[in-house]
């Protein structure tokens, strides 16, 4: 029996080892583990390949004019103000309830034009803000003493005020109107006496832009006082504008498209009609954008344009004095003492 | 043991009777008269004992003729027993063999990509795709897609998982209504994209968020960018995110998509029928067709389908609340979640579902000025009411 037991155990061990051995060898031979996957390509994830092209930074606003002190009245519409609060609003379309788009820069009413006003005051000029019909002084009253007028919101002018500005422009008062997309109707209403009109929609550019399709690059079409030294500027939201009997002063690149038609082409975004300059964007005046590309140069040119030339000979007789005088008698009666207060505001 | 000494084995009843009784190695008290009928009636049970007995008694070997007869009888029994055992063993093994022969060649895993893409979605997809790669029986994957996107990085995570899986097995995607923005990014590496002809949003290659805006001074932060970078940087980073998205799509489907980069970057979301025409998708179809095609591509004539649904219909990453009326909205805390700097890869069709009504996330119209917000909200409500009336 002892021999049989030994044989049995031996046979068991032999068979057992054979089975396990076959399993082990088979496992090694047959099992390749999980399939080898290809690595996920990541070359196109490198920052170099996806970083957007941007324009240069660090431009400065400089005026060349040596004109004596001019008075520039600045009207900024009815936006809100506040530290870091407001943003410039870009209504995309006209209508009863226009959708609004943010062109992406901090607005605030007076903050939005500080590069321009700072340049003017630095060069000895006076800036007076006009806050609309609720202001202490009427616009005709202010314009009668002014050399230039700036509005970033022509649609916010009352009919009376718009008439006053029209008279001011007719009399040779240098006037800058900026009109953002969505303000085509108001701009046309305001500008038609001077052959200036706005077109609906906005201009965008998917190829040549400053890191966003709305931030189009704009170049001068001709050399003039407004475009001297300007190679290209950035508009954060450009509205097409046009003028009768003339070509645009600034136009977008050929790769740009108009939102309404999607047609590619160069669109005029700034026009000049005698003493009236119209630019289809107000964002270039804002502090965040003034240093981009040649925006600073353009702002300097605008400032020069506003203060260069003879003082307009404009009088708002009955037409200008009566309606606002009826509304705000004290304001109409006290234009002379006012100038000190707005200039105080300008430095705020 | 018994086979080792067959000559000495006389295990049969006829010889047992006379010889065994005097030399019985069993109980000596057993009545001798009863042993013969007992052995005869139960020969099989006693066989082992009978086998031992001759050996133990060392009885002289039987004559040759009688041994061959005995041997023949023993072999016949052994063959019979072996046959019975073989039948039993065969019956045990047969179902397995039958199953192996008639069962599926492999499995097609159907993995759902549904709703807002957040961490939960990405985990679900990545886990199941990893399982598909590790599991030998899964030989093809179909992604069942109905999502308008979500967080870009989570979409990218799924993109990588799909790309990795597609390198080892067929991965097809089937889009119902939405396969847009982040969801489109996720399925871009798939070998083939099926869309319903009436799919409403395929593509939307771009990102969206609040418009860049500067932040005011804040004495509570230790640096000017702690509350958000400057607008130019915000703008550039947003474009960088969009470029990553575009490059991913071009990397995966640049050969199929017939639009140029600029057209892709317009971020339009196409109908299914348009998507097949412009190459954003490959063909019309639904999950079943995709499963069949994927199985065929993997060489499986016979296949099983393993459907992996998302566990919860409510995405976990973005805090949600259920209102009394049963609608799900983003909780108030979501406003912090979806901060100013957070850019989403979400198609317009899925925007409300993603960020909810309570979150002021004016993706297309920009952020409202603080002071004007109240007035604008009022007018929005008015216009919404008006729109609702028109819709009804």
C-alpha cells in the first residue's frame, strides 16, 4: 500500500503541475493584455498653435495741436456710471425691445471717454459734460459758448438738442459723433442733413481681428487730419456708416463681413462731412482700448480735430433759447457761471 | 491498482463462493449460508471487496480459459460504466460548448452622452470607454448622444477617451436632437458620426460666456487679477479656448468637413441633414443602425449589446434644485459656479438647460450694467410675457 500511495501522490503532483504549467504557458503566450491604444495627439494643444493673434499694446494719446483753449461739450447719453460698474451697451438691432450686446469694455458714462477728455484738458482745453435735458444748463446754451461737441449717443439727444447740434454743425462747429451698432436709425436721423447715414448690423471679422471676431481691425482709406499716423485701429464693435459724396475715412479689412448680409468686404466705419466726423464705434475711446494698436493716435487726431479751427459763429435765437428756457429757466439764464463746474467734473 | 495485476483478478461470483468462506477476511461471525445470495444479488457493491480477497488470500492463479472469460466480462462492465460516466460528463460540458458555439462573437457597448456635460458625464463616458478597452468581449462602441455641451475641459476629457478607444476598436456616434458644442467635441474622434436627419444642432464649434469686463478695485483681494483678469486677457483666453476647440475638430474631422476654418469658427449648429452634407456628420442613422454597423466593422456576425446609461439624469457638477412645479433649475449657488470667467462650450439650443433661468449669463447680449439691470429685468419680463403670448 505504501508504494501505491507514493505512486498516487506522484501521479497527482505530475498531473497537477502539468495542468498549471500549461495554463501558465498558455496565459503568457495567448494573453497580450489590454490592447495598446494610440496616444491622443496633443500637438495642436500647445499654446503656440492656439493663441490668438493680437494687436500691439501700449499706444499713447498725443495731441499735436497748439490751439489756444477751446471748449468741448461732451454728451454721453443716458448710460449709468459708477466705479467699475457700467459697461458700454451695444444694441444689436433697432426695434421696440432691442437686444443688447456688450462690446466687452467697461463703460460708465464719463469713464468711457477719459482718454479723449484727459488729452484735451492736458493740452489746455476745457471739457464740459452735458447730461441730457435734466442737466442744469441746456445744450443750446452750452453750445453757444463751445468750440466743439462730442456725443457718443446721438439717439439720446432730444429733438431740441438735435436741432441745436445741427445748427452748431452748420455753423462750422466741429462735432464728433460716435455711433455703436444698433444706433443706425438714430444716426441716420441725426446725420441725414449732412449726408451721413448709418447702416444696420455690425461688422465682424473672423480672420483679422484682435482676439475676437467683433474686434475688427480698421485702416484709413485716405490720409487726412483724422487718420494721420494711423496704420490700424481696433474697434470692439463696429457699425457701418456712410456719407453722400464721399468715401469713408476708416474702413474695415476686406476679410470683414457685415452681420446682416454676411457679405465679405471692406466696410466704412468712419466718415467726415465738413465739420462733422462720424465714427461707428465708441469703444476705441475707452481706457482699456486706447492703448491698443493705433487707437491712441486716432484719439489724438480726434482731439486735434475738435480744437483746430475757428470758433463757430452760432446763435440759438428763439429756436434755441425758448424751448429749453421754458423747461429750465434758470439753466438758460445762467450759462456763464456754469463752465467751472463741468470742468471740475471732467477731472473726476 | 487493480489494473496492475489483471491475471490475479478473479472478481467473479462463481469462483468466490467456495473459496472465500473459510478465508473470509471480513467478519468471522457472519453466517456462511447468507453470503452466497448476498454476493449474487449485489455483485457490484461487493466488487471491490471481491477484488481484494483473492489477492489477500494469495490464491493460485486461475486457469487461462476461465481468466479470459472473466476478463471479457470485466471489460464489458468497465466500458458500460465508462460510457455512463462519459454521458454524464458530456451533459455537464455540453451547455458550455453549445453556448460557445452559438453565443455572440462579442459585445457592442452603447454608451450614453446625455445632458449637460460636467464631471459626472465625463466620468461616465471615460469609465465605460476604459472598460470597453479592457474587456475582451467588447469589440465595438456606439455613443448615444443627445447633449448640447457643457464644460469645455470635461468635453475634452471625453474627446481624449473616445480618441483613445477609437484607436483599438470601432467607435461610432449616433446623434438625436443635440450633438453640439462640447458634445460635438467629445464625439469628433469617433470613426463615424450618425445623425438623425431632423437633428437640430450638430456642430456649434465655439465657446461662450459673459463678455469681458474689467473689475473695479477690491481691497479684499491680494492682486488686481484675483477677481478676474483684464478684459484683453479675458478676450484672448476665450479665443484660445475657441481655437483649441476648432483645432480639435479640424484634427479629427478636417478631412471630412467641407467647410474652411473660418466657416467652422462661425460656430453654427447644423441640422442633421445639413451636417451630413457638409461633413460634420457621416451619414443618417440611429443607434440601432450604428450598433449593427459597428458590429460588422468589428467582424462580429453575432453580437450582444450592452447599454450603459448615465446613472442619474441630473448632472452632478452644476448644483440644481427642483422647484415645486417639478422643473429643475440651477441653484442660486450656481451663480458662483458659473462665474464671470467661466467659459462654456454650449450650443444655444442647450443654453437654458445648462445655466438655468436664474443665472444671469447673457451669452449673446453681454452683461448689463449694474444700475440698469433692474430696469432691464423688468423689460425682459415684459418682453418675455409678450413673446409667450405670441407663442401661444
